[in-house]
């Protein structure tokens, strides 16, 4: 009888320990998921992707064999902030594409939430504005959370280093969304110029100003 009580006590203690361990593991996993959901930080490695372009072809960063890096812009059709920056995105692409830093635009919005950001509308908008860069659709909304994009527009400047895409700048294109003539700080332009000169980026992170990403309900 005494031995039975000892065995029962040991069994109960074992269950308690198992429960405690499981709770700790779940708590740790939950914390890990929260950390991952924040997206990339400056200095981190950005994963490649394969997304559909407005011409119907699938595009990856690895397709740009001669690129030194990328100006990845999460943007869309409907947002007034994104519209304000369309011409400036084209200018960035024209200025830096031949120097190794092309613009790659990604629409992260769910078209069921915002119909103006549908695939056909993307094609029409790109033609209307004369986009010189790929305009990709984040189908299933899998890429923007990896990057940590929260607005349209939201820029992630990447540089190729030893086969990896390293984040060098995150944030806004410049400091005046409303009027390009009143811009006094050219965040992305200055960052790319610094990388081309082999210098560190002085302003590596700013606050992205724009519309919130429209997530599937």
C-alpha cells in the first residue's frame, strides 16, 4: 500500500512537471512567433520570393543576375500616398537600375477588401503611369508579413552580399509625400548612393507614411 502511494505521488509529480514544461514550450513558441511577425530589421537577410508580374510572368530577385541590390517598394493602386510616390518610384528606377539597384514593386493588398487593387487594375495602373519596373502581386499575402511592411508605400532597400539580400534601409522614400518639390531629405536616394560608394547608410530607418495594408478578412 505504501509503495502504491509512492508510485501515485511520483506519477502526479511527473504530470505536473510535464504540464509545466509544455506551458513553457508553448509560451516560448508564442513569443518566437511574435518576434518573427515583426519582419526584417536593418542588417538582416531578406528571403527571395516568386510572385506574378503584371505581364503574367513569375519574378524573383534571383532573376536579376547583374543587380547589386534592390529597391523593394510595397505599394498599391488606390492609396493616395502610394499615388503621390508613383512618379518618384519611376525616377528611382530610371536613376539606379543601370547602376545595379532596380525598383521592384509589390502590391500586398487583398483585392476582395480593396477592389481597386485587383490584378487587372494593377495592369491598367502600371500602363497609365508608365511603370518601368516589375509590379508584382502578393497573392495569399505571404510576402509582406515576412518583410514587416505595414504601409503603402513601404520601402526595403536590399544589398547583395555573399549571395544574400541584406536589408540596408527600411521606411519612406523621402520626407514629403505631398510635394516632391518640397523634399529636403531623400532617404532612399541617399541610401543607394551611399551603398554605391561603399559607405554606410547614415539614415537606415524612417517611419513609413501611407495607407495600412488591406488584409484578407
